C-alpha cells in the first residue's frame, strides 16, 4: 500500500488566543519566518475590531511529529499587531 504525503508539510502557524472564546488560526506556513512575516496582515483581514479587542496573545506553534500523527507545540508568543505598526510597514 502506498500513502501520498507531502515532502515538507506546512509546519508552522500563528493562532489568536482570545480571553472569551476559542482560539482561531490566523496564518499557516512552511517556516517561522514566513508566519512571522504574514500573520499581522492576516490578523486585520480575518478579525473584526470587536474580535481584535479580545485577543490576549498570538501563539507561534510548530507541528511536531509525522504529518498524520503529531501535535502542535507552542514555541513562543508573537506581539499582537497594532494598526500603527502595520501602516508603517506598508
């Protein structure tokens, strides 16, 4: 039997951690550098103003294990983006 798997699965993600609801995936990528570069824009595209007020932190997580049998491991917390920072970058 042959199982089709990716050579290099997307193994990093940024997750918004809220104070009043379940966590939400913001960005998925192949490297921590890619996720760090893209999660701020996704933060403002995916979350409305009311939701952004309830974000307690943004977790950077890495997939640990086989593509079909593993778990997400917390690596660090990223800075919660602000509109001023995003405007300066753009």
